[in-house]
């Protein structure tokens, strides 16, 4: 299949490379010359304009920074330049309303589209083990699913347009809360004289079990290997977690949802990011305790 890929950053670069490995012909676009050079080295054909990259393709995949850019790229560069009947897969994490709006405009322009944000981080993007949460019609999902499977380990249809974004921001809101809770518990146990590894062995096999503790231990030299063992480099950056939390707080307000714990988590990550820690993995928030 001929696929255009727009947005070749830390996530998109690896995703595009995996589509090439799966046998697709990939037309790639990014504003960064370095990103384009890497994509070319990975087997993509590169373009200096998104409108050129989408010409003659059967599908367009995007991984972009925010909703405003997603809307601009699709309405100004993709609609009308991609062939009628192409399917669009936006894998960016954006607000629900923009996802629904762009999907509606795509439908009116004669295209099918899904919002398909991801979970898994840079390592999963490079390794082709992402989880995709997909919003869109059944028809659009069925067309998008095999493309997403070539970049991930799990592809889940969450519902209609915007449902993928809803699932993503709610999931990451939960992740922020249990990461902070894990950090607080581990540090308190240590302060009370309990060896962190001993606490890990107990809690990870009892009612304290959770992903942040068991699969992403935030304390160095404790539990499983994680970004904590690499100076909190790599993984899921604090700035990206904060972006998702801001989207979650916006959605909570619009839906009149009570989220006091999540709101506190958002405040804590705002402070941590504001102190210059945006590039560190989000588990580095344990440093504040």
C-alpha cells in the first residue's frame, strides 16, 4: 500500500520505518531536515511539502504536536490533494472536539478518517509494539486496522470519532495519578526505614500492584529496569504527560466531571515541568519527594 506519513518526530520516525519494514511504500513529510534524512535512510521517499507527500496515496498517517496543527495540515494540505477515497489515520494526541471536527470535515470532503492516539512511548514506536485506541466509523476502522497493526501490538476500536482521544486522555490521567501515588509510597517506605527493593517485592505482589510500580518502577536500582535507571532519559517525557493532563482537565471541565485527584496530579506536573524538568521521563517526579 502507498501511505503518506506526516510528522516524523520521536514517535513518527519509528512508526514510519515500521510501515516500510511491513512492505508499504511510504511518502514522508516533516519540517525538520534531520527527520527527513533519517526517514530516507529508513526507506521512505521524502517530500518538502505535505501536499506533495499525499498525492496518489491510499492512506495518510499523521503524528503531530497538537490539535491546531492537525486541523491546519488536514484542511490546508491533505484535503483535496490526497485522492478521494483515501483513509486518514491521525495518531496525534489532541483534544476531543478538534478530533471530531476534523473527522467531520474529512467525511464531507469524501474521505474516511479515524483518530488513533497511541500508548507505549518511543521504544514501542521503534519496536512496533504500540497500542492504538481508535475512534471512527466501523468502515473507517476496518480500513485503518491493518495499517495500525503494522505499527503496534494492539488495535482497539473505542467507538465513534473522538473516542480514541477520550480513551487516551483518560488513560494517561489515570497513569499520572498512580505514578504519583507509587512515588509517594516508595519514598515514604524508604523514609520509614524499609528497603525500597523489599517494598517493591511486597507491594508488586499484593494490593499495591499497578503498572507504574510493576512495569515502570520510578526508583533507580529497584524493581524492573526503567528510565529511572538511565537518569530518567527516554520513555515518556514530563512535558508530554503535562500536555495530556491539560487536555484531560479541559475535557473534565467541559463534561462536568469531578477529577480532584487528577487535578492535583496536573498541578504537580505543572510545577515539575516549570522547574525545568520537561525533558525528563514523567517518573522523575519522584525527585520532588
